[in-house]
């Protein structure tokens, strides 16, 4: 690019400078400016060694909705989560949280603090800490090192942690080391940790893997109760589970959206049937 | 669960026991040294006093490593560098205290500079004749190096074996640098021939006793400090970083800041240990930067048991006592013994000595109480 080109690029007449745009939208750093939609993914492409894990993916999540995302293995579900949480950077495309927060430029920590909580596919808790401590660490509180050295739990915070323990059914195991919890309990503990972050958007990756039937039911109820106040995105394989909780379902295939709609619509979509059942 | 403040860390049971045993042993040695005449069976020689002081400095160094390795999972193979830097800062102060009592009798230039035909003091040697300034250097130089090094390493997310290798490279590079005469730290001879510290002669028994007590106090304070850190929320975050760093990041912690914090604090503690060590052994030379020293240090902590704090202290004292005895008996075999020890501990006692005791403690306790029960029943009969 010549100097003239870069000069023109700098002074493009159809755009304003970033600092001017912030002046017109007074948003505090880290605060989400959510309108109708809370998450905007547009034309996201991610490729690993030539394989396109995401291929021009465009997806919007409405504020307060519970969205289920399904798709065969390798459809790009987890990669999409990675892009949203900053673990993977897209090759192209934009990814906005609310109207103003450009997730492709933020670190994992910044994204978490801005209000996106994630439950991983494989439950990842802090194995040497008790359930209570796990929630304490996840709590939405100042996260600086010096602050942590002097911080003491207040009574309210203690109550809040206990409330969350009750919500995820771990009150009896509060002092148990997380590494010793059962697989299902770990899943719940992780959901609890995400809740303690007070996120506006929850990304929940395969929440019911390894759970018994009753546990699955309770998880479904929990997720449904979270929608409204939070926006929830659930990635799952289990069709029955999705039918029991979902209002809107998005089907991913080969890195882009194949179909979107209610479970009924999606199931009757010939493209979806073809992908899932073969020709 | 502990929610430590400095006060609770000072008064909790582990800290009280630790400080109690440490001060009792120190006091006993000091009293036996001062009260009994040299030919008495109960006399503790000044040599032993200095040896104990040396062990306590090693223990403080091991404590510093345990904080980063045991709790934060950063295996530093270059912690000897911070120890040596603290030592050099103290050595510079002691050199300036010699004054005109050196071999060449030059009132400002240390002997090695006269020998190298230097005409004036390099700029970085100014000010170290004041103890407060040297003390500041002891804290700042290792701390600053750790801060800059850690900032670069942790920000680029260098972890695991790669981090260990570059810490090893750090101490090796410093060793090579300090070997050079041009650097102005005495080259391969280092700094030695010290006369006195704060006006007290280093050859005097009372000074040696004083240094032992100072080392014990420093170790006790550092222990309480580490208990406070590991018991606070910061300690729990650090442990979380060790076990599941990416989870900690997704929860919203800047893990690199936490690692940097702990690494720097640990380096400062190591520097203090080095500064207390140098006046007791009477010399500091580039050999202290040798990678071997840092690896030995890791063995102490591994033998004692990681992530317990007192385990590191026990490990440092046990292994160094073993070294003292062993090198007296068959010096050439010590390195083999050390290597063998490391292999044995890693394979058979991954939790170290303290781990073995902790695992068997319930059984031991049961047996002890059964024995006492029997004794009491025998007594009754």
C-alpha cells in the first residue's frame, strides 16, 4: 500500500474515528450496551491449516433468549464458543457483544469481566478447591492481585455463594474438594461458577453429558429459569433435551448456519434431514 | 477454609508450632554456645552456629521456591540467581566496609579494583557503603529482575518446561556475566575478605550468633508472610492458576498478573536469604549463580514436600545436613547421592517427607494412642 492509499484509508469519508464514535455513544468501558440483540456474529471465518471450522457464520442472539445450537460433529459449535470467548481469533468477520464491545479485540479476561460466562464441554473446575471456594473464586468481585490479598468475604457474599450452591444442588457438598465430586456434580458446579460471574450471556457447552435422568430434568429447568434475566446459548447433542427446553434452535453444518427456527420447523427442514440422516 | 489476614496467619496453629520449634532450636544453640566453656560436652561451637545460620538461609530460599513452585506451579530452575544477587548486594556493602584495611590499603577501591588498575569506583558501587542503601538493593535488584523477566515470560504465556529452561538460562547467563572482570564484581574470585557488618566484626562469636538469630527471625517472618499469602484469596487464585489456568482466565482473573506477583515476592525473599547467607560464609562468587545450585534447591523442596511451606524448610535442612555429613565422608559421591535422592523421592514419595508423614499420621496416631492405652491399663493393673 502506498503512502497515499494509507492516507486515504485514514481519512475515509464514510467513517469516523473511533474516539469520535465513543463520544456519541457514552458507554462505560466494560459495560454492555445491549439493544434487541446481545450478540452479533457476522461473516466469521476461522480456518485451521486450510480446514474451515467456521465458514462465513452469521448469527444473532436476542437479549434474554434461550438459544440451542445443534449440529453434527465438526460443525463448528465449539469453535464458535472459542471465538466468542476470545480463545480463538477469527480470520475475518466481526463479533460484537452488545452494540459496542468488539470481542475480537478483547482478551479472555476482559470478555469474562464484560459479562460472558462459559461452561466448557469437559467440566473444568478447580480440583483442589472445595465447591464453596470454587464459587468464591468465580464470584463477580474485583479481580486484582493486591485486592485479593486483602479481601475478606462479606456476609452478603457468603449468602450469595450459599444461595448459588443451593441452586445447583451442592449445599451438602460445599466443603468437598471439587476433584472428588461426581461428573454430573462437576457440571453443576461449573454452571454455578458461571452464575457467580453474573454474566449477561451464558455459553453452555454440552451441559448434560454424564448426568442421570433426574439431573437432566433439573438442569433443563435451571437453564429455562435463567433465560429472561440472562441470555443463554446451549450447545447440545441430545435432541430430546433440546426439545424440552428450546424455543429457538439453530443448526450448524460445516461452519455455517443451515437452518434456524422452532424445533418443529427445524426437524421438518429437508436440508437438516439430509445432513442428519444422509441421503 | 482459611481467610487469612496477617494477624490470623501469625496466630494460627501451624505458624505457632513452626515459630516455636525454630526459636527453641535457635535459642538452645545460642545458649549452649554462650554459656558452656569450649571443653564442655554441651558446648556448641561457633562453627556449628554458622552452619545453622547457613541452613536457615537455605531454608528461607527453599520457602521462596515453594511459594512459586508448590503453590503457583512455576518450576523455576533459576532461583539461585535471585539468591546470589541479594548476596552480591550484601557483598558490595561488606566490601566497602573494609575501607583501608584491604591488602592494598586503598580507602575507597576494593582490592580487586586496585589489582585491575582501576582508578575510580564504578558508578554502581556508589552509595553501597550505606547499609540502608545496600538493604534497598537487596530487595530491589532481585525483585526488579524477577518483575521484568516474569512480565515478559508470563505475558507471552511461556509455561511449563519452557519456562524452566529460560529461568535456567537466566541464571547461567548471569553466571557468565559475573565471571567477567570488566563487570566490576570481582570476576571469578567474587567478593570476599569481609571485615565487619554494621560495625560488628564478622570474626567475633557474638556477631555469628547475631546473624543466626537474624536468619531465624527472617525465616519466621517470611513463613508467616507466606502463610498469609497462601491463606488469602490471592493464594486460592494462585492455586487455581496452578491447577486450571485457562479456567481462571475465563472466570476473569489476569493470571499473568498473579504469577508475576508471586514470582516477584518469591525473588525478593530469595534475595534476603542470599544477603543473610553471605556474611556467614564470608564470600560470594559467580559459582552461586551456577545452574547446579538452583537444581539442588528444587531437590530440597521436592524432598521436603511441595505446597506445605514447612516441608520446604524441612527439606532444605535435611538435605543440607546430609550434604555436610556426606561430603565429609566421601565428597566425590555427593552428586550421585543427590541425583539418586531426587529419583527416589520423585518415584516413591511424590509428596515428599511431609507427605509421607501426613499420609501415615492417622495410623501412627492410632498406634500411639493404643500403646498409651495399654500402658495406662497396665498401670491400673
